[in-house]
C-alpha cells in the first residue's frame, strides 16, 4: 500500500470512529446502528492491521 492509500485508510478509520461516537451519544450502546458502525470500524482496523502484517 502506498502513502496515499495509507492516508485514505487512516482518514476512513477516523471518520468511522467519529461516526461511531456520534451514534453512541445519540442512541446508546446496544442500538443496531451503533453495532453496525462498530463492525464497519472493526473492518477498517483489520484492513490496517493486515496492511502492516504483510510488510
């Protein structure tokens, strides 16, 4: 992955993290949309981790 792809992934992770925080503040922990956003953030983190494991 090149520098641009890394920056984009980091930006996506930060955006997903902020959205998760906002949804949590609005709906609480157990709401379906909060759990779904958590899974989205988890997948981005997994992509990030895979990127560095393969180097």
